[in-house]
C-alpha cells in the first residue's frame, strides 16, 4: 500500500511523539525531577523527588532552589554563578547533596538542563536526577575505612610485576624511606638478597599475578639495614572483567611483638629444658608432656597422654575432698603452688616442687592447666636427714643448757661465798689493826716501865752505896755502931736484891718489848696478808661475776641456737 508523503510524515511525527511520551513517562516513574524558572524558583516537582525529600509540592512551589542546598554549598564559588550559567544555556551535571525537610540529606546524581523558549531564550530549567544516597554512603563508608586503615596500617601498592606504585606514610616510616625512593622500585628492595633471588620469592609474585591472596608474617629489611617483622596481607585487585590489575599490601609492624614472642618462646623452651612440663584439660586429663616429666616419672609419652592426673597420686589422696577441691580450684582459675608427693611408674615416692597454672582464653575463661615442676626428691631426703640431725643437736643443746645452768648456779654460790670470805677477811683485818694498836700501846707502856726500873736500879745502887758507907761509919763507931751496922748490912742486902730484881725485871721487860716488837711486825705482816687475801677475794669475786655473766651469755646463746634449730627443723619439715 502506498501512502502519500504527507501521510507518512504525520505518522512519523505521531510515532516520535509516542516515543517521547514513553520516555518522559519512564523518566517520571524512575527519576526525581524538578522544574525551575530561569531565576531558580521551583515550578514543579514530581512524586519521586517529593518522596525523597519529604516535602509536598505546595511547600516547594515558588521557593528558590537554595532551600534544598547546604549552607556550605550556598557559600561556595560554584554556586555563585550557578543560575547565571544555566540562564545562559549552559547545562550542569554532577552529584548534589539535597537537604531534606526533616533536616537530613540525600544525594542525587543528575543534570540541570536548560529548556529553550522562543527567540533563543531559556524558558525553564529541568533537573533530572537519580537517588545515589546508598551508593554515596557505601563510598563514604569505604573511604572512611580506607582512611582508618591508612592511619593505623602500612599500605603499599604494587604492579603485578612487583614494582611500587604508591606507599603511605606509615609504610615509609616503618621502612625509613621517602616516597620518591621507593616509587618505581621493585619490592625486592625490602627483602634480604638471598630471599629476593630465590625460587620461593619468584613463585610468591607469580601467585599474586594469578590473583592469589597471600598473608602471613614476613621478615623485611629497612633502609638502614635493620630487620623488621610485619604481619601483612597481599591483596590482588581486580578490574571489571575479573582480571588482576595490581596488588595492595596492608601491613602492621610486629617487630616488638615478634621480639617479645621469641623471648617468651625462648623462656618457655628454657623451662622445658630445665623443668618437667605437663598440660591438662580442666578435668585433669593429660594433653601434652615433655621429656623431663617423662624421665622424672619413668613413663613414655603414650602411657600418659589422655590419662588422668590421678595416675601419679596415692589412692588415698585421689579419694579425698582435698584432691577434688584441688581440681575445682584450678578450673576456677586459682593458681596452685607447693611441694607435692607423687608416685612414679613403679610406685616410688617422688617429691616435686610444682606450680599449676590455669591458662585463660581470649574471653578470660580457663581452658587448660599448665604445670611446671622440679624433682626435689634428693632435696627432701637431705632435709629429712637435716631434721634428724637437728633433733640430735637439740638434745645435746638441752643437756648443755642444763650443764650451763648448773655452772651458773655454782658460780652464783661461789660469788656468795667469796663475798662472805671477803667480809670475814675485812673483819679479821680490822681485829688485827686493833691488836697492832694494843701492842704498840704495850710497847709504849714497856718503855715507861723500863724507865721506872732504871730509876729503881739507880735507887738500889745508891742505897747500896749508902749502906756500904753506913757500915764503914759503924765500924768506926765501934760497939756503938754495931746495931747500926747490922741494919746497914740488911739494907745493903735489900738494895742488892732490889738491884737484882730490877735487873731481872728489866731483862723480862726487854724480852717482852722484843716479843711485842716481833708481834707488832707479825701483826703488820698478817694485816698485809689479810689485805692481800681481801684483794684476792675481791678479784676472785670479780672473776666469778665475769664467769657468771659469761655463763649467762652462753646460756642465752644456747637458747638462741636452740630456737634457730627449731626454726630450721620447722622449715626442713614444711611441705
């Protein structure tokens, strides 16, 4: 059928009109649209836009576009010429933050399209936009996480061949480089030369090039040549077709943690070499055991792993409440330490000094018990011998203490006797002094008597002379003097007897004086002897006092030694 040209034109125009209507209907249904006059006042908003912003058409109609903008955007240079450029026919496109009625915000990606009017002017402006709020939030979340990762981790990007594309400050700080020193260089600059040229290293980058993820702890070398340890993940990044295009590495410096870990491992290894180590679950079943423990108890590995701790204990202990509480306390996280008697494979008593250590998981809950132990059987045997010897010494000390006390009592008694002797010696000395004084008085009296006797002797001599003269005169007188002669003769005899008596008395006085002198001398000697005795007794008293003091000090020392021995015995017997 052949249609005229004007008919065909009308049909074509109708078809284009239908298509345009369909397009507009689709836009209206799926896109948020706004219509503005050339000054920016809102003329119309479709249902989709109103739904996104929470406004009604009446609330927006006639209001300026700025009601939908943030204060930051309104104050920006971009917005200053925004409507002038649209009025001049220049379209705008981008992602815009729209302020909702309730105060929140949504993000719209779209275009502001100037619509021409008659005479080459712009009649209105239409905004057609898509809600990208969720995508924007996801991007913000991703960017926030990326910034957070960059703040706390070392990040570096590589080509698939291993050449550095970029690195953040954390990575550069750890390795000691500047960005210009690493960009374009190969990753091997951070590795030990031997490892960088190994087949293992080549395979490492081949796996990354195939898109295989890699993570672990790696030893690297800084610019200064110092070793660092990093915990890192090498992450292949894929394009839209699923092909790897680069590798991003996230790393944390764990050098100090590695050092501490190695130090702890070294200490544990040292403990394992020097002590018996065994691990239990919370019920007391053996999980692991080292060779030292096996040698101490006489077992082999397969004989104890999976068995209960009770296999090392006396049956009486195992049945006791003490043993049940022991494991209950460990399960509750209570540390146990002390000296324990255990039984070896063949029943021999074995003493161990041990600690039972509850081990906590990351939630702070006890999940196993590790026991460190040392065989102290020989030490216990020595302690028992020491205890027995201490008891023997204590018995000897008790006897010694009794002897010392007896000596002290004797010393105190001797001190009393010496004091009494000293007092009596003093009294004897005083009596001797008095006797000496009396003898000296006798000496003086004897001297006086001698003088008297001398006088008597002189009188007797003169009397004798007178009698002799009288006899002569009587002889001259003859008969008349006979009587007088007899008297004179008797007087003369009496004078002779007096002289003789005086001589005898004088001799006796002389002997007495000599004896008194000798007595005085002897009394002086005795007095001196008494003084020496008193001095010796005083010194003896002092010596006895010193002996008493020394004995007391010795008794105190003996008591102290006995107390120390008791302490030693108590310590030796403690378990």
